[in-house]
C-alpha cells in the first residue's frame, strides 16, 4: 500500500458530474460539468435529465481531470466514487464508469458515502489536519454537528429534526421568487438588506445540538403571505437578511459549543451551505473569540465536487476499505 496514492475521485449524485485527481492530500486536478442551469428552468433537479447529463459528461470530465493532473490512467492507484446518497440513476452513471476503470486497470474500487466526502473536504484545505475535531455539516440534505474522533469514527452530537439548512434556503428562495438553487441567490439579496424582521427564535429553543428549520421557513412564508394579503410594503432583501442571520448564527454558535464541550481545539466544516460568506465570517468570528482553529474548505469544495470524494477515498484507502465490483448505488445511507 502506498503512503501517497494517486486516486481518481468521481461524483455524480445530483446535478454535477465531477472528477478530480489527488496524490496523497495534494489536489492535482478538479473538474466539474454542471447541469444546474437546465434544472433551474424547472425549479429543481429533474432526475431523468440529471442521469442523461451525467452520461453525456462523465467521459469528458474524467479525461479532463486526468489531463490536467498530467496523469495517465495506468498511473492511478485507486478509483473512488460516490455510491450514495443521491439520485439512483445519477449515481449509477458515475458508479458504473468507476467500476469499468477499476476492472480494466485492475485497481481498487472505493465506494464513498457522499456526506463523508463533504466532511473529508477539510483534509484538502489543511494537509496537516488530524482528528479529533468538530465538523459543522450543512448541505441540502443534512445539518449536523459531528465529533470526528478519528478519520473513520464519528459521533453525531446533534442534527436537524426536520428540514436541512440548505433546504430552508431553497424554500425561502422560492418564496422570494429567486431561482434554484436558492442559497447563493438568498445570500446575494441579503447583502442588500438589513436584519429588521424578527423571525421567531425557535431555533434557539432546541436544547443540545439539534436544529429545526421547518418553523423558521414557515415563519418566513407566513410573513410574506400576510404582507401581500394586507397589501403592505415589505423588503425582500430585509427578509433574506433576517432569515439568513436566524438560520446561520445558530450553526456557528453550536459548532463552537461542541468544540468547547469536547475539549478539541479545531472546528472544521463542510457542505453547500458552508459556501455562504456570512456563515464563513460568523464562524471565523466565533472561533476567534473562543480561541479555536477553523478549517474551512474553499467555497468550490463546499458544494458538490469530486475532490472531496477523492479525499474520502484516501481515508478509506489508508484504512484498507475497498469495495466489491458488485457495489450498488443507494438513494439514502446513514453517516457510516
Ligand atoms: O452540499 P450540496 O452542494 O449538495 C448536497 O449534498 O445537498 O448543498 C447544496 C445546498 C443547496 O440547498 C444550496 O441552496 C445550498 O447548499 N447552498 C447555499 C449556498 N450555496 C449553496 N446555502 C446558503 N448560501 C450559499 N452561498
Ligand atoms: Zn453534497
């Protein structure tokens, strides 16, 4: 087993077809072909369109990643691929492609849990990062505070009881007539507004490390509908700003609390919502105040990408966890 293997990562769980090559924790290339603009026409990801787009793009994106890394496929030591969670048809495209490479090149196949990939993105940001630390995970499907004991052992301290943070951004975006995916658009609009709408502090009400976003989302929807029905003026930018603050302050706060309680000196983060500039500032501020080190993946490694899949592939490679060619795609898998 090599200390610093060359690993190709492939991701196709949703609307991004991505491939990346790493050598140890060093990122050699990182390519994405996205079908997001097509899905935006429908207000959300259309599974059949996503599958077809992956089929069209996977060959090219892998070829590009190998070329940019200046690596011949025969030099690869393993191929890591997302096998879940995600859209089944979409996952099968990347998984089948990776199996073909694994079989043809006679190299190990490493099936990667997409969420573990989001957590592993921080290893590319800081080559020396070592557990234990606390990770704040906030994506379109998950929101959790996780105690990372070792690279392969986790304890979920708390998670959302209903909607994920990213999901709340997407739903609020819809109410504000912003396109899909909503997060970046809400963030942009929020920059033009101020925190003038007092959305209930229902997020604060939950003890421990749990979250609830459904109440906040409903409060935003009710606020907008009431204003419209009464014909009263209201500011879209102020709603975006107030919602964003209510949704994100609590994440930074609980991540820091988790680190202090567990006695670790580092907070890391992963998932699409971590690309949010306001949240990044808040995390920076809260960690600084508490004397904690913060590791934030680059914004492009927060949203879906293949670099994080290769990074988690490396974790599994070093642990000797390889997958059989019979590995199947799974629509939903726990963090394991
Ligand atoms: O991690 P990700 O790309 O896919 C999943 O695994 O779910 O996360 C996508 C989610 C979407 O809900 C999107 O609206 C949200 O991340 N997101 C953001 C931002 N960029 C993406 N939310 C808030 N602010 C952003 N800048
Ligand atoms: Zn994701």
